[in-house]
C-alpha cells in the first residue's frame, strides 16, 4: 500500500482509479473505513476494473452508481460492478463507518470455464451496475458476515480468495433471484460522462470552460449540464473546481511546491482564489490541511475529515 495515497482517490488520465492495493502482488484492498462531511474521498466519482463491496457498520450514507443515488443503512451491503461510475457521500451532515472491499475479478478466474460461466456473465453485463443486499433479504446476513471478517484477513491472499468466492456465489444467487437490479438499467450517457471526465483530468491545469467540457464529448452545453447533474448532482464547473481542490490536496501532501506554485499547477489564478475554493470543499485552508497532514502522518495515520476523532478512511 502507498501510504501517501491513503485517503485520496488517485486517477489515471481516463478517470479510472488507481486502486491502492494492500499488497501490489495481489489485487485487493480491504479496510475499516469512515466518512464524514468534507472527507477527501467524499463525492469523488471514479471507476475501475475491480469490483467494489461496501457494508455499512454504523450510521447511513448515500452511494451513487451511474447517477442513481442509493441509501445504505446500517447492515446494508452494496456490490458495484466493474467499470461503473460511483462515489459515496454523507446524509444531512452525519457520519458512517463501513467495511470496504475492492478486488480485481482476475482473483476468481481460476480457469477458463469458471471465467466464462460464472464471472464474465456478471462483470460484462451492462444491466448489472450494482446489487444491494438489504432488509431481510435471504443473502444479506451471509454477505454481511463475510464482509465483517475481511479486515483481519487483508494480508492473507488465500483467505481473501476463499471469501471472494463465497461472496461471488451470493452475488450470482442474488442476480438470478431478482433479475439483477430491477431498479436501474444501463445508461447510454455513461460514455459521455467518462469522455468529459477524462478531458477535465487532462486539462484542469489550464483554462477550462463549460463549452470546452461539452465539446470534449461532442454534445451541447445543455446536455453536458444535465449529465453532470444526473451523475454527480452538481454543475460541470463545480465539479471542475472540486477536482482542482483535490489536486491541491495531493500537492500539499507530497510537499510539491509553494502555495503560489501549487495554484499555478492546478489551474487557479492565484493563492487567494485557490484557498477560498479549497476551504469550500475541504473545510479548512490549504495551510491548515498541510499542517494537519504532517501531524497525522508523523503518528502513522493520515488526514481525517474535520471534526473526526481519528479512524480509518477509505477509497470510494
């Protein structure tokens, strides 16, 4: 695990996440996490080839998958399929704790027949963007128990693989029983969002306008606004500002430059505008964030959300 990336969702140029695996020789990430308002990983849309599982241990939160906002209460679990746009966020200023499991499907592909008969029919199915295990569903307790056991196994590839197969068996049964996710179908606008997200990722340091963002996907300004509203519940320009603020946080954590230099590298016209925007999204000034990171990093942790008394953060 790269400790410098803890608490941040690091992306490739195409917008996909570089998952911070616990062990670079085995593609899985397991953590007891939490989320509070202004946490660095709140409302950061991303996607990856890995599947993602989250079980809420306490509180409640919202999970957005391809623009569909899903309420998760204590005890609920959600499965996010490969390459779906997703992120989580707080409800009414509250907090939540959870277990998160991100793993590459290749762990399950022990043979070609297994891959083709049990794995591909789910990960390649555009009509299964997610599956929720909640209420008194017959599989909810079983998948929750497995998820709760994972943190103590996070450095044991065999035990993780065994648990992953058990989880996958429940996913297959759930999808067969309920016809996947009756609640949502594949969205043709996902391709446009990914194209615009990639443009922002590649161009955020320069001058970027709403017209530029819309043109990167070959669509109108109106449709561009609609897609961003549907997927991230904010305007393209606000999304751009949030993205730039996160890049500021990355530079602050890596000590790469003065505030003036960071402002220039992240597309802000000056330090005042950068600080104002950063405070809006992170709840503290860049200087306070850097100081907090140094203090927490020195003690072996990482920057918590403002008001959090410590704990473990996560990927989204």
